[in-house]
DNA sequence: AGGAGGAGTGCTCTTACGTCA
DNA sequence: CCTGACGTAAGAGCACTCCTC
C-alpha cells in the first residue's frame, strides 16, 4: 500500500485541489476527524456541503474503510468489535511486539531513562516502580532527521526497512512503526487543514461572484423594464440602417425561421461590415 | 495552559490458509 | 484430484485518544 495521490481530503470533499498530495493516501481506511467542520462549515453561507448525512451524534469522519473504500463516511467510534479478529488482534499484536523486541528493548533502553511501560495487556511494574507510567521518549535530532529522511522516501515501511531503520536508530521497531503512523496521521491532518482553508477561500470567492452577478442581473432587469428594446443593445453593435432608417426586427423573420440565413435583421455591425447597406 | 509528539487501543481491510461440498 | 465458497487468524494501517514533556 502506498501513498500515490491526494485525496483523502481532496476527493472526500469532492473537489480537486492544487495542494500537494504527496503524503496523503487516497481512500485510506479509517477516518479523519475534522474538529473544525462542525463549527466552521456550519457557518458557511453558500451551499458547499460535505455530503454529510445520517446520525448527527456520530463523529464526522473523512475517509473510508480500508484501502480502497474511500469517500465520506461516518464511523461509530464506539463500535463493539464486529470484525473477527480485532480483539484478539490487539493482545496478539502486543505479545508479538513484546516477544520479538524484548531483547532489543533491553539493549536499546539507553534511550529511555526508564523502561517504557506496557499498558492494559500486562500491567507490569516498571523498573522505576511505576505501574503504567509512561515515560516519554524524546528522539534526538539525528534520530528525527533520519526518520524524516526515511519518511520522505517512503511514507510507510515494510518490515525489513523497519527493522533496519530501528537498528540504525537504536530504537525498537515498534517505535519506528509508531513514529511513521503518527507522522502519516499528522501530515494528513495538516493537509486536510490546508485543503479546508483552500476550500474556504474558494467558497468566499464564489460567494462574492454570486453576489456580484446577482447585482448585475438586478441592474439589467431594471434597465430592461425602463427602456425600449433597441436602447438596451450595445451602441457599437446597433446602427441605424442608412437606407431604410429603421432598426431591424428579429422577431419578424429570424424567429419564425431561425434557419433561414437570408432573413437578416435590419441592423448591422458597423465594425464587421462598415459599408454594409440593406 | 496549551501544543507537540510518542504511545496505547480498537477498528477495518487484505491476505493466507485450512476445510468442505 | 481440482476448484470455488467459506471461515478464521494474522498482519498492517488508520482514527482516536491519552499522556508526558
């Protein structure tokens, strides 16, 4: 699975945007919570909607289930495990991580001032005696730089790359994995925010255009009702026929037979045919 | 107090594999 | 024996959240 184009936000919002898509995976599974949508989008006057429907109590999410099931969707964040393996998955996953990385962890703990805790699955007492006490890891600058570099090349890692990177960084593979997950999530969030700002601007522009056009329309209507037809035509295109001294009436001929090319109105364009006469 | 970011948790989806008709 | 349908477990990624600094 790779990131090959924008569009979580872009597609989900139904517009294509110019902003850089590189880090946003199309139609990614899961959801992106848009905390600003409820307040800000609701205040939008023009009818630029995000196509939301359904239970308003459920969380708004953008994205879709799975790798290729994108679009807007809602996801009940409190779903009781419907999937076959989600519950056991977690513990198994944890066991896997812990099992395979335990030895590494011991050797890499020079990065931790204290041992990282493991929560929920095993309320293990840490070295420092705290239970479930998370000790925040701060990556060093070189570590962050290397991770960033790797992220630029591949926004997701295969197991081999993960192992290699972890070894280089003297971190646990799990930590590398989590870093990439967070990086992807936060990149996506930023992209979504940018997209939102862009849409907001588009919306404002459209609203202004709409107002201006409405105003123009009103003016033209007013003009129409107060002036005879020929007065409304642009002066440059409407010229009195010098021979018959009248302004052509399109209704009499062209309207009755619009395909009759011979039937021309009695006005002519002085620019395209300055010497024309009836 | 609030933001940044590392980490835990729960969920969905895909894939591989075994079983059965 | 082969094949397609089906169920299940494993693995991966994501959203959401918590928590520390």
